[in-house]
C-alpha cells in the first residue's frame, strides 16, 4: 500500500526522493511494503554492490538483510526525519508513518538509524 499522492522526484543533493502532493496528518501510515529477506551470506554479496545502500538489516539480531519493495528504498535520510519506519519480522513488511503533519510538496525523510530522532552518525557520515 502506497498512500495516493506520493511520488518520486529529483532532489538537489541526493538524486531522487519521495514527496507528497497533498498534506498528510501526523501518524498517518504512508506506505506498507513487503520485503525480500536474504541470508547473512547473501548480504555479503550485496554489500559488494550498489544495492548495499538500499537494503535494511533484518531480523531480531540484524544478521539478515532485506530489500524493501515499493518506494521505501528511495526515502532519503535525515537526523530530523518527518517519517518513521517500522519492521514487522512476522509479516516480512516495512511500514512508514508520518511523525508530524506533512505539507504538500514536502520531501519525506526517514532516519536510517531506525528511530526518527536518533542522532548517531549513519554509515555514510562515519567515513
């Protein structure tokens, strides 16, 4: 499920991102997408490709990884994100919801650390 009115558009600094054409109230579920779960061995192979930047750690111990379908791989990172994602390991799904009201035309961001307000440096800021 992808909320009507979302679209992929160009960004000035990050290539592409997810945007909304209409205002969205806080706590609205924006997207629920299935994932393709891969083993730790498969992740080692993915880590050698461009897909490394689009996969999520998966499972209670984070030993597996997954590729989310839908728009989820294209949400850009922000330490002050306006959306939050939640993983459902039983259903093999990731959902995204707004953590505050969103304005029409606004880009939607998630925090790659998993918590919308987590300020720890993500992998591409640690280099």
